[in-house]
C-alpha cells in the first residue's frame, strides 16, 4: 500500500476551489488529461522494478484520489451551506 497516493487529494481540492462550475468534473478531467504525460515522464526518468501495467494502475489510482479530493471539498461546501441554512432558520 502506497500512502503517498493520499497526497493526490490535495490537487483535487485545490482544483475544486478554483472551479466555479463543475467542481468535480473539471478536476477529474484535468487529472485524466495530465495522466498520460505524467506516466510518460515517470517511465522515462525513473528506473522502476514495476511493469508498465503497474505504473498505469498507479496513474489511475492518482486520478481516483484527485477526484476524491474534489468530492471532499464539495461535501465540505454542502455541509457549510446546510449549517448556515439551519442556523438562519432559528
């Protein structure tokens, strides 16, 4: 298990903060579009014991965690709006 994958949540959160509309779709599309370049750079400059398919799976995992970061930010925004709406009703 690679705990470093959890750091991919941060770019998803940052991308979701800067997107006004489609707070989940745009960070996910950005991660999907960047993943082939990142995989190519990773394979060119790093001597790895892992196969191409393992590196590809790692890249798909990074896309998943980035999207999860965007979803966490969206959940936080929803909770804050719900809390504010409940507070204003009282």
